[in-house]
């Protein structure tokens, strides 16, 4: 697989893990040193890997609620041999999200190292 195909495979694991609540697949898309960010009013929310995974694991997966699956890659750029960026859209009912995902290729594997998201109600 070339780099774009590899990044797309990581994004597929991210989408599948999110929708089905498969935390092994979802967590595997992220590097353990990742940081995650969002804005809540005037406050910046930040998460490290473990607290974010615990938060996601505590929620009922959309598949268990028979929710419509929404996931798409809006844009994808392989910036260099070891950096990439994707803008994706997904849903975790009742909200939909736009996520900015930054990737690094570490030891031959692409991983999400930064996620910035915005939720739409």
C-alpha cells in the first residue's frame, strides 16, 4: 500500500471503531502521545489519549442505537514522507462533527497525533 492508502486505512479504522464502539480499532488509529482539542464556549477542551479513550468507551456506540452511519473523508493531503492531514465528517448522535486529523508516520505506521473537532447539534 502507498502512503495515501495507508492513511485511508487508519481513517477507516477510526470510522469503524467509532460507529461500532470497537475501542481496539478506534484506539489503534491514534498514537498514544496524541492530543485532542475542541472549543466549548470560550474554553479550550484538551484531552490526552487515555482520558479520551475512556470517554469514548463510556458512550453507547451509534450502531447499538441503529443510528444512521455518517462518515466521509472531506479532504486528505499527504504533506511529506511522514506527515499527513485529513478533514473528516462523522456522527455520534445526536451530533455530527467535523474533525481535523493530523498524522505522523512513526516506525512505518501512520497514526493520528492530533485531533481538533467541532460539533454540530
